[in-house]
């Protein structure tokens, strides 16, 4: 609940594994159950690893689908930001145009969910990149670029 970014199964396991005797499969099943119950959501990152985030009471405003078993759950549509450097994924406010995107589907198509992932650098990694000197590229690397 206190995580500032969505956590992978491994990150959740690492956080609770020390305090409670539980196996990895049980943790994954509980995460899936939380998603099915509408208490959490999940999103796959660019690395194709699922990340999970608890839904807070304020998120239970709009019925949407989470992409699991086609069941509708109550949480607000929103986008995500994934950092290119640390790979963490953060929830961001609902992107403008979700409803318009669903309305623009060709005849006969029935949309249920829109995912948006913005990629770039989070504030911590952006500061680190700005503080470190630029890397010099070799002549071979420069030749390959052109």
C-alpha cells in the first residue's frame, strides 16, 4: 500500500518474504486474486514483466476492465509511466481521450480497455543522468550510427 511505484511479483515477494514464511507461488496467486477482486491492478512493462499496484479508495470511482477474465472491476482508467533507467512503473492520471479512443474503433469492434505507458526518466534517474558526465562513444560506435 505504501509503495510509490507498481511492484513486480519478485519485489512484493522480497518485501514480505523476510517477515512471513510464504512461497513465491502463493504470493503470485494472491496478487492475481487482488486483481480479480478489483483491489489491485496490473500492467506489463516494456520488459514484459507484470507490475502490481494496490488500488486506493479514491480509485474506486469508475467501472473498467482489468484485462483478466474479461470481468469488470471498479477502478479509474489511468496511464502509467515507466522509467527507462530503473524500470519502475508509476501510475499517472487518466490520459485525455480514453473514451474518444474507444468510440473511434471500427464498426463491429468492442473495446473494453485502453492502456497508455509513457516512457522516459523518473525524477531520481533524471537527476542522476544530469549529474553524471556524458559518456564518450568510441569511433566504431559513431561509425555504426551513420
